[in-house]
C-alpha cells in the first residue's frame, strides 16, 4: 500500500466547510426518519402519506438538479453553493412553521428544490480541489457529517421534539445553517478553474452533451442503484424500531446516537483504507456484509436494546463503507469541464431514484393503526439485497471505465515529463 498525498492547509479548511454544509443538509433530510413516528401520530398519517412526505423532497431535488445541470459549470461554484444554501435555509424554516400535512409537503418540496443540489456542488468542488488518491479520505471525512447528524443533531432534534413538538427540530437546523453560511462567505475561496475550460455551448447543448456520453450514463446508473435501497428502508426506520422492536420514544435518541458515534470512528478509517486498497474490492466486501445484515435486521422481533444497537452500528458501518469508495470512483468519471453538470445530473437521478424507492416502500409497508407493528418491512429488506447486487455489477463497470481512462492519460503524463 502506497502512502497517499497529504492535504494542504487550505484543503483541510475546504473539507471542514463542505463537511459542515453536508452535515446541515443531511441532517434536514435524515431527521425525517426519526421524526417519522412523531409525524405519523401527530398528523394521523398513513404509511403512504409519510412516504410521500419523504419522497417529495427527493423528487423536487431531482428535478432541480436536472434544471440546473446546464448552468452548473458556468459559474463560480462558491456562488452557486451560497445561492442554493440560502434557499435551503428558507425551506427549512418553512418546515418548522408547517402545522398541516399540505404545508409540510410544500415545505419539503421547497427544501428539496434547493437542498438537493448542494451535494452535487460540494462533490464538484471536491473533484476540483482533490486528486483521486486523496478523495477516499475526503469522502470519509464528509461522511462524518452523516454520522455527526446522528450523534448530535438527531438526538437533540428528538429531544426537542419530545419537549416542544417536531417543528422545533427544523428551527434548530435552520439556525445552525445560517451560522455555517456566514462562515462559507468569509472563508471559502472562489472555485473557478473549470471556467477556463468552458466552450460557448448553450445550456441545453451542455446538458445534452453530458447525458449523451455512455460512460457518464453508467456512472449515473451506479449512483441511482446505490441510493434507492437506502431510501426504501430509512423513512420507516424509527417506526419499525418503535412499533416492531418495542424501542421507546426516550430510547430512540440513544439508539441513533450510538450508531452515529460508531460511524464517527469507522468513517475516517474507511476513508483512509479506501485510499490504500482497491476501492471496488472494499465496496464488494461492504455490500455483501450489508445484504446479510439487512436480511436479518428486517426480520427481527423485539429484542433487548443493546442487541438492536449492535445491529444498527454494524449495518450503518457497512452502508457507509459502500458509499465512500463508490463516490470516490464515480466522481472520477467526468472531465473537469463537465463536472458540475455531471454532479448535478448524478445527484438528481440519485434523488429521483430514492424518491421512487421511498414511494414504493410506502406502498409496500402496511400499518393498520398508528400504534400497530409495521407489516412487510422484511419485503423491503429482500428488495434492497437484490438492488445491492445490481449496484456491484454497475460499479464494476465504473471501475473499468476509470482504469481505461487512467491508461489513456498515462502516455500524456509521460510525454509532458519528458518535455
């Protein structure tokens, strides 16, 4: 294993800022799962209605990404990040003010329109600032945002929901995001290197040229299959824990916090490992482990809390251990002049696929009353296992694309050195 290149001080700063941004956006999305039981009971929702509340975010995020793909490489990426982050903050405030189901749907739609694009802009910035040999560690650190949202955000959000209602969790996220936005304005430098490589193509032409490239489409498909499984299980995670596994409302924050703390430890290790070994091999190992655990967990009956915690910790670790090498590989497919458009389309298809997954899950899962056990949750587990196999095949194709690309670039690099 060769030693990967070290980060510069500014790269460290950029990682921290992007990780904080991801933390707030992911927290806004992820908090819907632990708040699911609160929402279902307070608004007297059926599983398909709650599934729609989750999927409307994903669908609006997907549409927004497609609409902005043609513009994504025409502007300073910092300005784009700030524009969409500001809209995300406004949508999150709206969520905190919603007191009816239609208002909640509208608020989630607005939040998705802006928040769903932020991840793709962040990934484009990462690809511009970091080499492939550094990206595993970067992805590992950015995934800490997901874990930190469980360690800090979700337990605090659940505590606030127990005290003042579920809306207070969104107000907390909005306040945090405003602080992060100010720091980005002050500290992040403009990201404009890609502008020097742009040609005078129209927005629609740039969009069409991006989706017409076969290698890009393989990357899009791999990302979509990676996300759809998570979207199927996640929205009903807290409802399954409470109603099927008999986890109490007061135990629920602890369940998420323990899984998050473990992920905080695991994710940087996975990131470093991803930069030192074959990324695809790591993805396959994690995928196989995840399939086994998902099959067992979705068939669990009431167990002591510590057993449920162990399952959650290991299952979350395998899920994230798939995402880190997969993202590092997929972000290496596009050329610099296409990265913004590629990331926007990639994120859009990821969100749309996830929205479909959440909607399908809502139609499969049955709950006779708001306090009854969920039925057919194990069916979701079997579907996720099949989707996981398809993702392995698609990421293998991504690996081969990158291998061919690196081989083609090697003679150019040698020639440049000789000159």
